[in-house]
């Protein structure tokens, strides 16, 4: 029996865990298997008292979004289940009791942009472009987190307009916290790692919990509302057809 190659590479150095998306031929789009692997890795990081979790993508792009290559085999119900699992992954990252760092390059789109936004530190390495197209096919995913990060006016403009956001705009808005050249990455990672190690694990968890309570509404209530918004939008009949129509329109554009 042949085992299925992993779509996620996990490396560990002391208390730092690095997760690298390994679907470069698919733009590191989030397949069901990759979302499951990411979720298990984030859960393991929390259990193992990791101080820093780094997310990156192999190849030309960080993450081009939700993998829709098998759309013809999906149903509205299967798509709903997959989007819910993505939202739960994003919530786990956003509320993680350790520092999370996403390293964006190339295209960072849709659920990939939400993955980037869910992390505490959000660095552009070289250059990157971002987009949040989900509303174009009726999906509300990550909207509250994006508004918390860049403000409601900017979030509304990006989501309703569906435009492409370049690196400087992402940095100016606060979506990205740093932009650096690839050759500077190792040095900056070392500095961030030293910073995360200043606090012991119980203190780190308490600080992260306190910061997360600053969301409106706070903590678990906010997460429950985000999940409800997603489920309500995705449960509307015709999700697969709306996604197919969106993809067809993008192909013609």
C-alpha cells in the first residue's frame, strides 16, 4: 500500500515549530487534507508549549486560497463542512497561546489571505499581493478578524470591491506587520524567536488570552459569531453553483 505524501512539512527546533505548505504546483491552495494537517499541527503546538509557530509556503506563492480543483465532485454540504473546518483552523491560530508568524510571498488570496490575517505577526518576504474574494460568491469568512486588523472601513472596501492589494498597501493598512528582503529573514526570525522566549509558557498563555479578550465581542463569543456568519453564508442553497459562476467570470476577465 502506497502512503499519500504529506501536504505539510513540519520542522521543530527547540520551542519553534515551522509549518511549510507543500503544494507548490497548486499554489499551496488549501485542500481538505492540508487543512486537517494544519489543524493537527496547531493543536500539537499548543500541547507541546511551542513559543513560536511559523507558517510559510513552498514555491512561488504563500497560499492561493481554498482548493476548488475538484468542484464538480463537491456538493453544497461538503463545501460547507470544508469551510467550517477552515474557520475553526483560523480561530485556533488567532487564539493560539504562542506567537504565530505568517510569511507571505507571491499570491496570498482568499482563505490564504485569511490564514495570513489570523496570525499575530504577518511578514511579507520580498513581495506579495492579497485579495479577499469570498463575498463574490456569497461567503463570509474571516471578515471580523480582518476588520479588527485593518479597521471596518478598509475591510469593507477590500471585501466589497474585491480588488488586489499590493505589498505596500497591505503594510500601510496593518494587514502586514513587516516587509523585508529574503536575505534578511533569518536574522529577523532570530530576533523574533528571542522575543518570544522572554516569557515563560504560563505567562505567554495569560498574555495571549488577555489580548484576545480585547476583541468585540470578546473571546469565545466572538469566535462563535464568526463561525455562525460563515455557516449562515455557506448554508444558503447553491454555494457550488455560485463558486462555479465566480470561477467562470474570473476566467473570462
